[in-house]
C-alpha cells in the first residue's frame, strides 16, 4: 500500500516536470521563430549576375541587396548593394588613381529611385589589377499615403572605372525575386508626420557626403504679431548611428550650427533662422546644442503659417567666411511633421501717446504764469502813486512791501516759548525721578 502511494506521488511529480519541460520547449521555439522573423526583415538577399565586356574579367558575380527593417510613407529609405571583389583586365589597368563606378537599375513598387545614376565605389590605385569588395547605396522614395510594403527588384548592373567610364562591364540577372520593405505607421506630413529629419550633408569638400538623421522638435510662439519679431524654439537629437562626424583630416570648422524652419501660408514669410553652439572634434560626431535655441523671423501679414524643419548648416568655410563648411539639405520633406503658427494683427495704438504729449502745453503755460516781473512792478508803482504826499509813516518805503519786523518778532517769541517749555518739561521729568 505504501509503495503504491509512493508510486502515485512519484508519477504526479514526473507529470508536472514533464508539463514544465513542454512549456519551456514551446516558449523557446516561439522565441526562436520570432527572432528569425524579426531578423528576416533586414536579411540581405543574394542575386546571381552574369557579366561580360568592359574592364573587368569576372564573368559571374553575386550581389547582395540589404533592405532596412521598415520604411515611412512619404519618406526615403536606403537600399545597400554589396559588390564583390573584381578583377581588372590587363588591357584596362588604370594609369592613374581612380574609382569604381556602379550603376544599378532598381524597380521599386510602389515608389521610385530618389538618386538614380552612377555611384562612386572604392578607390583604385594606379596599375591595380583588382578592386576590393565594396558597398554602394541607393535611396528609394515611398509615395505619401502608401501602406503595406515596398518591393524592390534589382535589374541590370553596369561596372566601370571612372578614369575610363566608356568601357563598361554589363551584368544581368535572371532572378525575379524582389526585396520587401514593410511600411511603418506615420507618414505624409501633417501633425501625424515624422519628426526625424533625413539630411544629406556635404562638406567641407564636395566629395564628402554624409547621410544624417536628426529628431527635430519645434515649439511655436503663442503671441506672434505683425511687425514684431517672434521666435520658434529648435531642439535636435541625432538618431544613433546617423551622426554627422567632423573630418578626421585635422580640418577645423567654427563650432556653430545654423538651423532653419520652412514656413508657408503667410505672404512674405518663408523661413526663420537661428544659431547655436556645437563642439567640433576631429573624427568625432559634431555635437548638437543640449538646450533649445531660437529661430527668429518677422511677419508683415497676419495669417496662419505651416511650419516644418528646414536645412541645417555647420561652421563657415573660413574664419570670416559666410559660406557654411558643411551644408545639410532635407531629404524627406513630404514625410515631416508640420506645426501651425498663428500670426495676429499688429497691436493698435492706444491713447497713451496723447496723454504723453499733453504735459507739454501745461509746462509752457506754467512758465508764462510764473515769469511775470513786469506785472509786479506795474502794480507796485500804482501803490507808490497812492502814498500820501505828506510822507505819512507807512512803516517803510513804498517799494518795500509789508513790514517784515512783525514776522521777526513773532518768530523770536515762538522760539523763546519753545525753549522755556522744553526746560520746564525737563525739570519736571527730573523731579519725578
């Protein structure tokens, strides 16, 4: 009996452990599938190409196409093409240092290639016999209002050396497979648009081009009026991995950022601009101001304006120059979040100006009233004419006015009385003590 009960208890424990093990196994399987699904969105696809002609001897190459995890309606996304190492024909060996040129045909649905054309690949030294593996990027524009996903099908690929661009190796693929990029939420402007601005920054030299992303927050003023300068607050934060780096060659630029906002809807009001301070260290990201700074403008007409983030510039080309060292232009304007700015009518003049001017005639009148010496003399002379001819005692000469001795005697009496009273009060106080 005891053995039977012990066996049942052992069986129950074994069953519980079995159920727990099954749950753990199921959870692990789900996690694995989920991780694989998430990773698949950014997994590169490989396409087989057959090549002929031109400066390269490769007859077959494999090209990888890497899409992003997602795209935004009304914006752009980057598609990276991985080009393998290429062998240069002996008859096409470059005589000077040059670069690989890659021209890819891409067909997005829906959308279009934002920057179609030749892309510059790695540097190729003089007399080189091969080209290192490299990567070039194309931007795909997603139409505003698009939903679902964007599929991009790679087509013909043309490879050349920049020093001899007429000699082209043409590569084709028979694959019909496309890469797919899901379209995320948000999208074609309006207050529901994105606040992440995609910039293409050029500088300090024309060959230095950078893709930069900045989350821009704009704060509108609440009391903008015609004829009065107003300020829009600008604050920017880099997207991780998309920072703008200072040149690593030791070039220095002034530590300033000049930010702009684009305004539409009010006549004559097209932009606001302001200046902030940055930190520039060679080879490191150029910092953005921690605190928001003002973009200023003045409207000449009342109305409602639509505001979006605009371009940004960094530094100046020289110590006293006015040309920016690095200029960044917006690449996803139609996808950006918009803000509303209301410009009120000019402040009406008040009656304070009339009140201010009124004291002037009062002051003038007072001056004329007080300065009247001639009138006094005239009245005094009339009194002289009334003085008795017999020289009656009037107390003083006719021009002296009232007799002042009365006032002197009266004042002396008051002073004396005050002195006596003071002595009496003092004595009284001493006697009491």
